C-alpha cells in the first residue's frame, strides 16, 4: 500500500521548487539595485532592462532545474526497470502456464 515512490516524488517536487525558486530569487536579490533603478528610467529603457532581467532570471532557474533533472533521470530509469521486473511468484506462475502444471503432467505420464 505504501511505497518509496510517494516520498521520493514529494522530495523531488520540493527540490525542484527550492532550486528553481532559489535560483530566480538569487538573481533578483543580487540585482536588486538594478530592479529598483527601473523606476527612474524612461519606459522604453525600463522595459528593455526588465526583459533582460527576466531572461537572465528564467535562464538561471532553468539551469538549476537541469541540475535537478540530471539527478532525477537516472533514478527514474532505475525505478522503471525495477517495476518491470517479475517477482519469484510471477516467474513460477509464468513457467507453469507455459510448461503446464507439473502435477497434471505427472498424472498424464503415470
């Protein structure tokens, strides 16, 4: 009923939020003088500078999310391969279905 998949997905979601938001927050915080200086500039220059700031902020956030994805993709591949594996009971059941039940084969040969 409970598996490790739920907490791992929750952790990855929290990590994505922290990394993406942290990177964006860092860019805005490190350039707070530039952000506040937008108010004193003419509209066209302020819009151009704001778009540049937005581009840099989004680029940093996306870069941080790429780092998270680099850690998440191998785990997802491992998890998917693990889900595809059959248990010992499933292997036995499949063998019995393909080869026939050994008890029935024993009665036929006797």
